[in-house]
């Protein structure tokens, strides 16, 4: 599988931040930030208001784990670049977040649902046969543990964030919830919590994604959600997100936008990170119980980045814990058909935030490609890409009896490179971000099962 990594991410804001997509044209930002200012000639659509200053006026003294600053900035990244009509809703959300974060009753409610409905805490499982598989010929190698987010209700990490945000929607008096989804896991999580709390749910999903993840489309509909097909663009996550933002801008009074990852305008990256950070907090406690110290290495796949931030956040100030985010490199980093935003992207503004983006010389977003999107391209390339990717998928299924999501398989694939380099007994925790039920049809198509 082609993967790219951002390793030893001491600063999660610079190395783990992947841009989301925008319903608007992105603003291309020159690399030299010192000299940057918003020029009238920038490709800036009329509907975007640049709400925050582009430069940090004073160097921020916050520790990495305490970011973002009060303006929602992680250094030069983040911020809030949205149409005027959304500023009020985001400010309201930010106030609600700060007051509810310290509200004991709210926390109790969230924790109760995470325990009794989601099934937390998720186990930290010693993958004995996988560990054995990666032992060197002298019998040495790291110990591999899986943080079993796939065992959560609905089968992925996405539910942690969805539960807390649905409770937010209720507290804010919103009865209509919208969400975007790519693989369908966040859509299923949103539909699930809306059913649980009696909220109307509309999920935007790219038409192509609806076809290849039809299992999750049926799940969402069974749960009572309306799934709206998005045919524009490439009919994938970026187009679904664009439609969700359009809907929100038109219906902001009545509607709560339940976003699925740590992208988008402030306070979204902060909020989603906070709601997913239960993963890392549990991991620290479980590591202490199991082997009496912190893990040495944490690994997670990076799409928008929520499961990775959920695992990493607890450890970003620990210099002795190595953090590895694994991106999809599709056909290869030089192929222009990949989703390796952190590795190959340039800085820009997209979907309300400043981050790394895959963009062309005109600042237009380029089409991304990863394993599932690769099935659209006939011929040897996609098959080759798929078969490489399916290896870790099959390996975990056969060695541990755990069928991982294809997203998770990207992180698993990195074990091939990593394990030979680690000392004997090093403790590796890999975030098993979701289960692979949704990918079984894809696997059947390509594997001789
Ligand atoms: C199982 C699973 N893991 C990981 C991801 C990637 O998202 P993120 O990077 O926000 O965790 C997704 C996205 O749909 C997913 O379904």
C-alpha cells in the first residue's frame, strides 16, 4: 500500500492538520507568512469574510496541548474564514462549548452515554499473533497493541464525537441536524445519535460514495436519517461537505451542523479533538495498568485527522512518545493521485480554516485519490493499489480475527516499515479506528475469497 507518514509530530497543529474541503474556492496563501497579507487580487470569493488576523501578533506562549489560542489559531493554522452569516452560529457554539466543557452535569450525561450506549471504555488489546508476525529472525520486535475503537457501538471512533455534539444541539435548542460523510461511518454515527435523541437528521453524501458504501447508506436510512446524494464535483466527501456548509448557511437558525473531523472553522477542530480525546486518555490509563508506563509509539490513520488527534492529544507534550500519522498516498506521492495532504500539500484556506491543502498553481483543490477512490480508475493501477492496501486488511483479519476498516488498514500497513526499526519490547499502540464491515463488498470484489 502506498502510504505517507508524518512521524514524531511534536506539533500536532503543523503536522497533523489536514485541510478539509470547501464549498468555496480556496484562498491560496503564499508560503512566506511574514510577508503575507490579504491582497485584493487574492482568489477570494465575495462570500468569505476573513474574520481573523492572518498573523499572530504576539508569539503565543501556550503549550502545544493548550492550543488553539483564543482566536482558534494553532500558530498560523486554523482560524475562522466563513461567510458573515455563520459567524454568529460559530460564536454561539464556541460559548456553548466553553460553558458546557466545565459543566459537571453535561459531562456526566456525556460520560454516561459513552459508557452505557457506546460501550466505552474500548479495550487496549494485545495483538499477540500480529506481534509474532513482525518479530525479527532473532525473535525480537515491538509489542503491538490495538486500541479497539472498532468495538464501539456503530463500529468506529466517530460515535464519540457524535454523542457529545448531539447533546450540544439539544442544549442549543436545535431540532434539525445536518452532517457530511465520506465512508459513511460519521453519517451512521450522526444518524444513530439523532435517533437516540429524537432529532431530525440529514446526511450529505457524494453520489459515488453512496454507491461504494451502500451498506452504510442503508444503515443511515434504517436509523431514520435522510441521505442526500451530492452529484457535483467528484461526488465524494469534499462535495458532500460543500453541500452541508451551503445548507447550514441557509438554515443556520434552525440547524446544527454535526461535523465529523478536526477540520473546519474554529471551534470545530477544538471541539472534535476534545470529544475524541477520550481515546488517548483511556490509552494512557490502560498502558499504565498493562505495562506500567506510557506507550513508546502511537500510530493512527489521518483523513480529516479526528481519530489521530483523539489518540495523540493526551501525549503531545510527552517528548518520549512518538506520534505517527499515516496518510493515503494512493498511486504514489509523485502520481498526483493521492490524499497525502500533509506530505505534499501547501498552505491555503479551505472550508473555513487555514491548513495544508492539495491544490494546483491557481489555488484550486486537486482531486484526491486513495484506495477506495482508486476503484474508479480501471486498469492495473487501481488494482495494484488495492491489492497492496488489502494486505494489512487481510492480515489482521486472519491473524487476529479482526476485520479492520480500509482507513485503519493504512495505519496497519505502516507496521511493515516501522517494526523492523523498533527495539525489542517497544510498546506500540495502533488506533483501530473502525471495523471493516462496510469494506467487505470491496474486499470480496478483489480477493479470491
Ligand atoms: C473507520 C475510519 N477511520 C478513520 C477515518 C478518517 O477520519 P479521521 O481522520 O477524521 O479520523 C474514517 C473516516 O470516515 C473512518 O471511517
